[in-house]
C-alpha cells in the first residue's frame, strides 16, 4: 500500500514539491553561509519525494543554540510561507477521497518545513522497532 500511495503522491505533486526543495537546497548551498539550510532542504526534498513509510523525529539530545537560532531565522524567512503552501495544497488534495491520504502526508511535512534543523527522517518500521513493538 505504501508503494501505491507513494506513486500516486509522486505523480500528483510529490515530484514538483521535491524539485522545489532541491532547487532551494542548491541555492542555499551556493550561498555558503546558508549551507545548513541547504542540507536540510535536500533532506526534506527526499522526504517530499517519497513520504509514505517514513516519518520525522527529533534527532535527540540537546538542541544547540546555533540550531535553535537557525530554526528561528528559517521560520521567519521561509518556514511560514512553506507551511502555508503545504496547508493550501493539503486542502486542495483533501477535496477527493483518494486525495485524503495525500493531504495527510502534506500536513506531515509542515513541522519539518517550519523547523528543519535538528530533525531526522526515518523509516516507520525502524521507529516501531525502537519502541519494542
């Protein structure tokens, strides 16, 4: 089922969404000082390309001051606008029954698009294995 949902997602928006994140990552890496956000953009782009079967978790440990400051800057400069885009796209996708899982996946991208630093994308089976299920 994950593969089928990922293929539908890829066709109806995942590719374009991931491409946007990859372009943003290239721009951020080219500007040198924004390389951490570029790496985060590539990470989010890979998740946006194939979201079903993966989830976002905190990296764990203490969050550093630079990571917190970077997230605040990202939130003010780009995060809010990206999150609004995800909400608008999710509303559009949820208008059909087939699009409801796609809308939920789009909403799952909001936390990492708001605060990308200090997050990790992991397979859901690894997350469940870590909890002893």
